[in-house]
């Protein structure tokens, strides 16, 4: 795998663009360059980057270091002493079809795309034109609706195949001299990967969680409760998540879960009263039906932060040491099937089970749905 920086410096009004692209042998290439639109390029490399043989290819120049530059400013040598324009208009949409090309000059078919980034700058939502859309969009050839940003928009290139890339700028609510990709430090990333499922549709992560069983540790005369095992299911793409558990004692876990995966998480909370899962939703994903953002959940329950949540649901000993004061306002789903949710007074799982009763819970606990992990595993292995 190789990485390449694609430096993009695009300003408004007179928007200067110089793009540099680099190259090298690859199984995967991630290209980073400054975009004033700057691309470091070596036409003979395994990932070949060059100007397109089109009128807009004239925005491309090769500098003294052999790097490809896309110049949308007075530095463009094709302007010379002519009366040609020297920048992108402010408060406008400008398209540049088929500016530079990406060529697969390796030995395997590869998927090529421009990496997405959560920090990618967008037009303000309150703008009537293009509100919420990217400041700069890269697209296939002259097909302006076919973005090449994000792996799901990747293009399959056979060995020896090339594709031209265009770009669109949206300069609403910008003044002369503003840089369109300033939030990305004027850098985007080109990726070429032989192992990618090119153009595969993104399936938004969707997590649910359930109480599964209570864990115990053996002692001289029986077994003592030590924690709670939760089942976490994801019916979408892989993601990171947080699991917070309230009551005695409270717990907080951070973990990852794969695509379409069921996993288990053991939390140090042998008597859970309340639990929630919070996870990130990537850009472009729609909220999961019936799920709330953490911000919405806090507002509905009169909470200021995660510390309030622990206190509200009776966590003994206060907020767990490993828990942050708050979490990001991502989607959150309450863990289902905690046996005693809403039951008062709560009985809880047995804190201790004698040898002669093991692995069964007391009748009072079992009637409410508590179960030892030993008994749960025996039942589910039958």
C-alpha cells in the first residue's frame, strides 16, 4: 500500500488552484497533496497522474520537480499576456470537466476514489443554493452527478485504463481570498486499492443491545456476581461504539464492531439498571428509524451530560472512572431487555449463589429474567 497527498488550495473570487499528485507501485495508494489544487504526479508511475487531453487539461502544468499542478490562478502559464480569466467566481458554481487523469499502470485491477472526510467543508445549510453540499466536488469525466468521493463511489480501473476527473466549486458565502478546503488543511487523499469492493453501497451502522446474562467468579463456597454480559448486534457497516451501564457498579466500555456482526461485551456492572449504546453515523447515512441522537435523548430526559445520566439512574459510587463526562451527540439506542427496567423495588440478579444451587438463580431473580452466563450458555448450546 502507498499513500499520496493531494494538496488542494482553492480560494474564492480569484480561486487559485494547484494540485500535486505523487505515484508509486501499489496494492493500495492514498494520495495526499495540497489543493490550491496541487497534485504531485509521475506519469510513468504505477498510479499514473497526468493532465487530460481536453481544453480543461490546460489548467494542469508540470512543475520543475515533475509534479502535476492544477492552476486556477494567474500563475497558470497558459494565460500569459492574454485576457483569459484567472480564477473562480465568488458566490457561484463553477465546473471544470476532465481536468486530470488517473491511470492504472500497475499489474492488477484497482478501485480508485478520493477519500471522504468528516471535516470536508460544506456550503452553510442556510444558503438557498447548495446548502450543506461540499465546497469542492470531484466527479467522473464530464458526468457531474457521478462523484468519485468516498469508497462507495469508487471507479474500477483495469490494467492500463485511465479515467479523467473533473471538479466543481461552490463559493457561496465566501469572500475573495477564502480557501475552499481550508478545514482539510488544503489536503485531500486519493486511494487506489486492489482489495476494495469498488462502488459497494454503504450500509449505515445500526446497533441494538440486550442483556444476555450475569457473570460470576468461583469462590470457596459458591459464586459471586462480577459483571453483565450484553449482546451487541450491528446490521450495517463496521463502526465504533460506546456502552454505558448504570447501577451497581456503573460501567463504560468503548469497542468496535464489524459489518453485520453480533458480539458480546462484558461490563463491570453486576446489577445493571439502565444501559445505552452510542455510535457514529457516517456522512451520507440516514438516521436509524426510531433511534434518537444523544442530544435528543438528553433533552427528552432533562440531562446535561453523561454524568447526569449515571446519577439519574442510580449508579452507586458516582460516575465510573473510565467514563467521560459526556459523549458526542451521535445516535444512541437504549439497551433492551434489562430484566428489571421500570420495576420498583428492584430485586436484581443474585449477588452470590451457593455451590448446591449453581448455576441457577433464585426463583425471585429468575422470574424477572436474570440468568447466569453458565446457565445461558448451557441452554443455547443444546
